[in-house]
């Protein structure tokens, strides 16, 4: 008999915040061998998913997971977006901690990390969340353009290409019921995100993220962050969606539905 433990995502987030060590930069294992050069294929492209089975693993932030991806004093908010951000500092009901998909800018900022899976035969790269919503993004590498009639979604539509050793991912078509990061910043359905991903060392991933949103921001916002690879980590079962009763409305309000038989 298999026992599956259902742990509320809100509780896990609270535990991380309560433990300052969990929110600090993850240090390198002192017993690990010295890092080697960043792995690249025959075309000089970074191998984000590991060149060998021993080099595969999970990427986690090398900064505090409770640090905002877009600090308020550095984010060029439109007035209405700043007012909504300030209001969310009071209720702090983040969709990600309530089993909703992370959204592109938020995906890499979790304590569980992400894993890249490359399927060259179909020219697609998948980026899997671990824990929480347990969702994934699809990056199309076949040269296609964004559809003109996109249905808005949590992760939008992503197309990628290589510039030297850097994977460049362009994403549009976002639903508006996700946070831009973990601190409550709002975006519109006009948001565009461009990520430039490269290996700055064997087990260090650097991502430069440029966010453009003419309705929520007065100018593009750029942020660069680093992530470390845990080779001994793998994707594990994590049940978050089952019997989820938390909700977030389009105007940013969140709550919980306690009525019997009305699961969200």
C-alpha cells in the first residue's frame, strides 16, 4: 500500500521562511571535486540538461528564495501596478503557494528547483517545475513564430534559438492571474519575457531576464540571476493540486472556498 502525503504548499512556504538558512545562497558541497568547464556540444552550445547521466540534475536559486525577483524600488511600475503591488504586501496570497502554475518569471524562484529535458528529435525543450504546482513549460526550437491567436496561459508561448553558447527564449501570451515573481507584482496580457540562459561554470546557470510590459511597466525591466545544479536531485512526487480550494481572481484577490463539493 502506497501512502501519499499531501502537504499544503502554503505550509511549506512558511517553513522555508521560518528557517533563514533555507533562504540563503546554497553553498557548494565541500567534498565535491573542483568544478570543470561548462559542458558544450559540438556546436558550442551550452548543455543545460547535462552532457552525461552523471551531470544531470536540478537547478535551484543561488540567492534567497524569499528575495523578490523584482524589488519594488527597482521596478518601473505604472501607477496602477504599484498600487496593486502595495496592496498585495498586506494579504500576501500568492497563487504559486496555492497550487497555481508559477508563470514564466516565477518558475525558477522556488526552493525545489527546475529540470531541463531536451528532446532534439522533436526540437523541443521542456522545463519542469518540482514541487508546488508540478507543471512544465515547452520551448519550441523548430524556428516557428508565436501564433497570432494565442489563448492566454500561465506560461505563455515560448520559442527558442541559440546565439553562440546562449539559449534565448522568447515568451508571450500570458494569463494575468500570476505574480511577476514572488512579491505580488502584477503584469498584463501584453507582457513579453526574453530569457538568455548560459552556463557560466560547469554547475552554474546564469539567466538574464528582460520583461517588457507597456501596460504595467514604464520601461523594460532586466534582471540577472544565477542557479546551481544539484546532481544528486531528481524529480519526485509532490501532490499539490488534489482538493485545492484556494483561488485567485483576475483583479488579484485571493481566498479559500470552504463549501463542500466545490473544489477549484
